[in-house]
């Protein structure tokens, strides 16, 4: 049986991989994208993203999608509220329409990128299990179904637990010391009016020492909530998430003296709770140039979410890699070297900011750390 060959193969149809494929397409270059999901709708895509003018939006401009993106943003979504554990408002920054970080539903943004690609660009239901070098920058990629393909340029856009990263780096993500439990409150204005008022139209941070509630309003009127706790890595293992009421009680034990309106963000949640440990690669993660392969997004610089940079960097990584390749398609190695020269310091700066943000959010005088951070940024 002959093995298929793809000149450019992108593993992972997340935001970064799709941005790369789109920018290449704009410049007349074909890429094959492989994703383990059976379809675009195989799983939920997470909540709202704030897309920054100098990174995520710059990528969308390069992809020729910025104008359509602006039609999909959530009006009012840039509102920011900071409360303490007694629900005292410490900061309430309205969305006056002048900010450079409009909010969009992650699924809407991914859909925008997918619609912009030719039919068949993404090979759904294709789980990559490994890759090996063949020499001269070529690689063979093996699949879970026993199949394989070869490629001249392999891009790992496959997230935190990348199957492509081991070709470049021995590093693996480590637990950051913070765990999330996610919850949803549906039709919030009608069914959960108190919670809707507490969260507001955009993002809420309700913080105390070592813990807090992070929440945002989604475009469908629901609230997506993260109960965050500095905890041992095995804390979530002791909670039976199949028993939702018991799981709620286990989480709320850590918020026993918090205001009732904040506890309600978990107590009144609709549906099951979802546990999530927060992992990160080392700040400053980088690798030596390896012919024919590179990484982008979380595969390259997984970081905690406390600077809001992950999705933005993935988009920018994809766009910049695409532009570097398109500038001289016959000089791929030079393109990869130029791309990584900018990738590494950018990723290191954002990862450091994210790590610092995590400390500031949950320090002993929380939420003062976050209030101070916003004050420092004007």
C-alpha cells in the first residue's frame, strides 16, 4: 500500500492550525490539516475569547477575515468587573466600544476560519499518534488507524499534549498549582438574574486568597463560570463529578465564607461540572532548529490563561508562519528559522506575564493584585 504524501501537513485544526492554512491559501499554497475530532461539531469549543488588536486581530487581517470577524464580536463583552469575596465591587470597567480586545465566541471564530478554507482541507477523524524523521527535512506521520503519510513540512498545532513536540523538545507541560471547575448557567437573565447581574455583560473576577470565581457572559445569554483553586494536583481526583450535587458541595466547601451571590455561580449551575487542571510549559520554552518541522500555539508555548494570550498567540503564530513560507516557498528552512526567531521571545514574554498574572490574582490580599495590574496599564 502506497503512503500518501503532503508537501505541507498541519496537525491540529485549532485556531492556530487553521490560521496557518488560511494564510497559505490566500497566497495560493495548499496545506493538509489533520484533526482527531470526527467533525467540527464533535465537541464544544470553550467560551469567549478577547481578541487583541496587536496579535489575534493582526492575524485575522493577514488572513483577510478581519471585517467578517468584526460582525461576530459580542457587543458589551469588554466590560470587566472585579469583586472581592464579599461581593464588594472593587472595579467596574464598562465596554465603551473603544477597547482593542473585542470578545467573540471561540466556536464562532473557529467556524469563520473553517468556512474560509477549501472543502477537504481538514481531514477529520484522523488521530496522529507519532512522527519520525526520514532525512532531508521529510517526516513520516503515523495514525491511530494504522495508516501513515509523509510530508516535506510538518507543523505541530496539536495543543498541550502535542504528538509532534517530541521531534523538537523533551519538555512536557507541568501542573501550575491551580485547578478549575467549569460550570454553566443557562438563560441567565431569566433563570439566574442575580448571577447575571453579578457577572455583568463581560468578564467577572471575584477573588480571594488562593481561590476565586472567573466568569463571562456568552453570546447566547448563558454564563460560563470557572471556580479556581490553588490546590494539589490530585485534588480533583477526590471529587465524584458523576454526582453533580456532590461535586458542587465539594467545590463550595472551599468558598464557605464567600458571599451567597458568588457561591450561586456554582450552586445554581445547570448541567454537570467539568474539572480542568491548568498546565504550562516552562517559561522560555524553545528548541534548536530541526529541518522540516516546527510548532505553533499551545504545542509551542502552553501557558496558564491568566494573561488572555493563548488563543491570540496561536492565531499570530499561524499567520506569521504562513506569511514567512509564502514570502519564498522555495526557502522553507529560512522561513522556519525566521518564524522561530520571533516566536521564542514573544512566547516567553507572554508566558512570563501569564505566570505573573496567576500569582497576582490569588495572592493574600486578592483582589488587590488584579486591581493594581489594571491600574498600572492605565
